[in-house]
């Protein structure tokens, strides 16, 4: 039985990695050993599972069926083994960490705004953060569906809500926000202020590489759609980086309104340009795993995060 599990585990790792060399790096063993294990698995099943081509590893029909049928089971076994290991190494429940999965951008907000208040509410709390980028979620969404289940709390955007298994998660809270056009007073002093959407093409519009790199799609106060041409010299899929560049005066950014809601010296230097224009609303959602290692602690932490966000944003 153990031999079959080992072979299946090597098979899963190989497919997730995409090549023998990458699987070798992940597992820390020679690629010839992995190849031998896959051959043994094919002999056990009596079917060819993979083929090699110039594109790398490709699944056969039998391989695809096996992968899809066993992936969830292997993930469940891995999680169970991790939980057992965690319980052995953390016999004192107070030391069991709350594992949180969230975007890199929101992690900055979490660290600087939520975590200090969370420590006040739950002094002995132990946190483990894991982050994702938007591009990573888009590329690896199928793999991440199972990976996410290993966490106690997930903070995500509605764009990726379909990755959440409703049988595993409860929604604690959600906040709607919009994106608007912002620039620093220093930038406007040097480059002038755009008076209409068409003027944006003459400015350095810092943009996210998640969507169109040449246009911003906006709504006016009457919810009429506008598509405006932009030009810029910096792109990222981490929105908080664009916020910081806007604050430093490097250009104009289309950014979440929440970034500049809180009164501060930094935000005083920021101007909302063409305020009648905005994006469609998007939601940020906080969820707790109903199968968390410590369900009550996950619920307590999730409620505390909700309360803290309500203090910061009166609209949560």
C-alpha cells in the first residue's frame, strides 16, 4: 500500500511540476528515481500514464483520469499527515498557528493595519501568512483550489471566489470597493492636471498588468461606460506597489478607494482626479475554514479581523 501511495505521490508531483527536472528539485531526489517510480506505477495499472514531447510532460487519457481521480485524496492525506505532525509538535493548543492565505497586496494592509490590533484582541495569537499574486491565481487556479483548503482563513477577491469550495468555507465578512484615479500633488505640480479622460493619454499612467495595458474601463456617475486610452512606464500585479509609486509622484494610478480613505499625512498629498469616474465595484472577502485544525480559534480570529476592519472602514 505504501509503495502505491509513494508512486502516486511522485506522479502527482511530476504533473504539478511540469517536468522531471522540476519534480526532482521539489522532491530532492534524482529524476531517474522519479522516472523509475512512474514506470512502476504504469506497470501496476497496466496503462501508459504520460508521454514526453518538446512541450514537456503530457498526460495520456489514462493518466488524466488517474490524476483527476486521486488528486483530492492525496491532498487530503497530505493535510491529515500535516495536521498530525502539527499536533505532535504543538501539543500546547496555544502554539497552533492560524494559517492565513491572502494576496501580496492585502498582506501589506494586514501587517500594518490589522495585525497590531489583532495582537491587542488576541495577545497569544500565532500567525502564518502565505501570499499569492493575481497572475499566480489565474495560472494555477485548479491546483490552488486544493492548496487553499490547508488554510484556516482566506482573504480573497471576488475575482477568485470560484476557487473556494463552499463545503469548506464560511464567509465572515465582505467589503465592496471601487477603483478611482489618483495622483500626488507633486506629480500634478510638475505635469499638470488632466481635465478630461482623453487627457490621460498624455500622462504617465501606472497600470496593473492584470487587465488591459492600454485602456482603463470606467463608469461615470450615470453608470455610462467609458474606455480611455492610457500610456505608462510601469506595470505590476501588486496594486499596493502602484499606490506607493503614486504617493512618490511617479505617475497617475487607477487604485482602490480604500487605499486613501484613512486620514494620514501621506493621503493628504493625494488627489482624486476626475472624481465622477470609477470602476465597477469589486469585493474583498474574509472566510474561515470549517475544517480548520482549530475551528474555534479560526472563528475567533475571523471575527476579530471583521471587527478590526469595521473600525478601520465604517462600511464593512
